[in-house]
C-alpha cells in the first residue's frame, strides 16, 4: 500500500473524482487537478505517473459516453505538432525534481492565464487556431504535467464546435495522447507498485466523478463554478514554487 497520510488519501480521491467530472461534463475543472496531485504525491515528476492511469480510466468513460459525437477530423492537423511537443516533454523529464516542480507550476500558470484570456474575451470564438502552437504546447504540457486541458479547450473553442462535439473530440484526443504517454513514463521509471495500487484504489472515485459530471453541469451557474476553480487553482499552484 502507498505510504500516504490520511489527508493525502483524501486529496488523491478528490483529484480522481474531479478527473471524472472534468472528462464527462465540466472540462474546465481539469485545470485544478495537476497542482493538487503534486501536493498529494509530494513530487512533481512522479506525480504525473500517479495521475496518468487515473486519466486513462476517465478517458474510457468519456469516450464511451460521447462516442457518437466526436469530430475526430478536427484533430488531424494538430496530431504531428502534438507528437513533437511530447518529444520535447519526454526530454524535459530528465530534469531534476527541484527544476521540474517550478516548471510544472509555470506551465499551469500559463494555462490559467490562457484560460482567463479566453474566458473574458469579448469574442472568444474568434480565436484563430494555429496547429503548431496549440499542438506543441499541448504535447509538451501533457507529457510533463498532464496539463494540456486549457490549451485544448482554446483550440476546440476556436473550431466553434457544439458542446457535445467539444467534449467528445477532446475526450478522444486525450484518450490517444494519454495512452501514448505510458511508454514514455515507463522508460523514465516513473511508475511504481505504490503508484499503480493507488490508481486501482482511485477507480471508484473516477467512476463517481464521471457520473456526477453529467448531473451537475446544468446545476451550477457557470460564472460561480469557474470562479471557484480559478481561485483554487491559483492558490494550489502557489505551493509548487515553495
């Protein structure tokens, strides 16, 4: 069993629950998960491997639920750039944890800024997509920190997709990308028996979150929900720079 304190188990379960919610109905919630899992594990580098199987589990729920709405063709121009970004992220994983930890924090802050710019833009749908910028940034951020959600939200928003296609297309992107990250993390020796046991124990929380995501998305006012996520993300990211 992983040697975690009770508060770490609670925080880990909250992360797994939030992953399920983010994958099936509230994509913006994903920005909060990365700093919290780093705080749970206590290591920015290995925390990515602790979180990855949880993400893959939630991806399965999302892909199955939204299988009839995906617009996979929207991702073709993004794919080669995302792979290039993943290669850069794989190289960055050779950095020491004391360097990677603030790097992860910096990536999340950049993602948060991008999220806020999009959120408060007078015409967010007019954002012009650039596959190279979006793809490289998403590939690097997801490999180093599982933090590509806000980038993909911006990209898919620029495609003016209906809500169902927005969520479904993002689900398929991360399903493929997250599976592709497994050999990268294995090569770096980031998985462990403790991390895999933790992931198995988190499956019920992911399942509960996946169900909840579809139920609460229409109940919480968008501005209130997003405000809570932004504040908690900024506060939790602060600890990554300590």
